[in-house]
C-alpha cells in the first residue's frame, strides 16, 4: 500500500468519528447530537419541552384508552 493511499484511508477514518454531544443551546439535527437529558427542537439542543405541540386529538380517549368515547 502506497503512502498516499494509507494517508487517505487514515484521514477518512479520523473524519468519520462521533461528534461531541452539544449542550443547552447548541445546534443540532437529531436528539443523538445533544447531551444527556436534552432533546433537539427546532435545530437547538434544549431541555425546555414547552415548545412541543401535544395534540389532544391524537387518539387518547377520556378514560386513558385509545379511540373515541362511547
């Protein structure tokens, strides 16, 4: 294996490593990119879940079951 090929292989392995988890306010695209206890909302790592729109009509009935009430 030539020196240039070996260098290219080692460089590719180094660049593909895992990124450091972002803290509160860090830019993200997935929850896995945020530190433990944080989620990715609107491309920002946060622990503030109030920006999530929970919908009542998602299928939970009045007794806690699924489907419409009888």
